[in-house]
C-alpha cells in the first residue's frame, strides 16, 4: 500500500482520510507463512547459523555462585526423546507466551518476574477468500476497529497468490462464529455494504479457523533486581499483546534490534541493559492496547481510571482529526506501526493541525463514532 486512497481504516469509530497521497513508507501484507519463510531463509543463510530441527528446550544449565546460565537442556523429538545439553555464551528465550523461563529462574534461586494480565476474552475467526476482480474498487485494505457501541472488528488484506485474508474478531459476548451463515451475518453487521457483497460473493479457499485469546500478558523482567548472566528473554515470552492491534511481531522485531544494539558493549549487565532498552517500547504498546481495551469493554466493568480516560479522550480528538487531515492520518499510521515515536504527534505543527481539524469538524456538527451499519462514506 502506497497511498491512503487504498486504505479503509476505521479507528475508534473514525474513518481515516482517504486522500490520494503517496506515503513515505510502503506497507506490505504478506501471509504469515510467507513472511516466516522469508525470515527463516535469511537467517539460515547466515554462515554461522545452524538449525536443530524438532527440539524442545526443557531447562537451563547453570554454574557458579551466583549462578550464570551456561546453556540449555534440549530433547530431540525425532530420535525417541534423547536429552542433551547445548552450551552457549548467551541463551535467548524466544519460546513465546508459554515460556518456562520464570519457572527455570526460580529453580536457579532467582526471583520470578511479576505478571500483569488484562483480561480481554477476544475470539478470532479467519478465512482465506478469492474475491471477484474489481469487487472492492480502489480500496485494498480494510481495518475496522472495535468501539464501545460495537466491540467487534474486521480486517481484510490482499495477500500473495491472489488471495484475501479476512479476520473477524470480537470481545466477550460478541464473538464471531465459524459457522458459515453466522460468519457472514457477523460481516454484515460491521462491513460497509460493498465489502459485505464482495465477501458474500467470494470463493472461500478454506474453512474458517478460530483462535481464542483470554488476556494480554506482560512479565516484568525489567523490574527484577537479580537476573542471571548468560540469559535474555524476548518477544511474546516477555509480553503478549491483544492480537486485535497487530503489535506483537513489530515489537518483537524492535526488541531484536535493541538486543543487537546492546551486544557490542559486551556481556556485562547485558540482560538489565536489554530489559531497560525495551521497557519503554513495551510500555507504549501496552498502554495503546490497554487504553483501547478498557474503553471498548468499559460497560463490562468499573469505569476506567482517570489517566486512561484523559488519554482516551485525547486519542479520540486525534482520530477525529485523521478523518479530514491526511497529514495527521499519515502520522497516526506511522505511530501505530511504531515507525515514529508518540512525540511526533506532540510537535506544535501537528497539535495545531489536530486542533484546526477538530474546530472544522465541530463547525460541521461532526458526530463521533457513527454506528457501523450506516457506513457513511463510500468505500
Ligand atoms: C490470533 C493471533 C493473531 C495475531 N496477529 C498478529 C498481527 O497481525 N500482527 C502482529 O504483529 N502480531 C500478531 N500476533 C502476535 C504475534 O503472533 C506474536 O507477537 C509473535 O509471533 C511473537 O513472536 P515470538 O517469536 O516471541 O513467539 P512465537 O511466535 O509464539 O514463537 C515461539 C516459538 O517457540 C516454540 N517453542 C515454544 N516452547 C518451546 C520449547 N520449550 N522448546 C522449543 N521451542 C519452543 C514455539 O513452537 C514457537 O515456534 C497475533 C497473535 C495471535 C495469537
């Protein structure tokens, strides 16, 4: 995607400007298998990389007092489960949300990190489609986010092989169903009419696939006072975000670059430097998702704390401005893709644009968050 004109993005109930302006960055939407295939091909092509297939890490090896991690215990799943030890200068736990490092740390006499959870109870149903040529007009990407009045979401992207990936999501009480008629009915409640028709008339390439996500989860390794040398933790093993916001892979990639930047200084204090370097980034992504989750599910629980209400009100003014100002819309996209820091939105020129846009909208009697069924703008 090179232009806002190719995008139909409704964030917080506001449809982003669809001005035909070339953007600084091109956005690609490969399928997950294709992306992972490319990453894997590049990593395995490195001369000093060796991949051990079908192995399970079952523990850490350590020595000394205080103990230092010296490697990992692994079990080869292919040859009847024989175990062995792999020695390493640095062990990086990238085993995702189910990481067992907490337990292993406690076995070595180190404290476990505190865990923070935000219950969201989100369900995803995803299906691959082949759409009729031209069915969507000029738009290529559709992102319709959840709002308190409609805690459901839709994402549809073109992918390689002339396919579209359609994902429906919903919070507790508003879960999508994989059953075809109810799946389509769910689409009708959220998609603009033209998109609904394109999906209804599309060829389905697979059965719907369901995924349930109970809570966002963050492990506070950055707050630990004691942590062994020779070990770091990365990616979902530190923080697993609500997948509705599509943040996880981006944050993991940024963590990997932070680790790259920490390594040249040597191994002294490496884990603490790395956890510190990534804590701000994770905090930002966590707050972006958390604030929205709280706003969307507010009717289910106590009112959000005041700082979240204030942040959400400011975010709403920003999102309102994206509907009429393409420059603000682009900055918002850069921020949500972590290509620019939030401070980029606080520059005087940007604040002036946001203010001016809101004044224009108020003069027009702008109404926030129109019901999805109205779909006021052509797609
Ligand atoms: C439904 C859903 C949709 C998502 N959509 C998006 C999106 O659109 N955009 C986005 O950026 N992110 C998305 N995410 C989040 C994204 O998938 C994760 O943030 C990302 O995969 C984290 O990468 P990771 O390497 O830390 O962990 P993972 O991708 O979970 O990889 C961990 C790997 O470690 C292996 N493993 C686990 N335990 C062991 C062990 N003991 N020994 C050996 N191997 C082990 C696992 O098999 C796995 O291969 C989504 C997540 C979900 C659930």
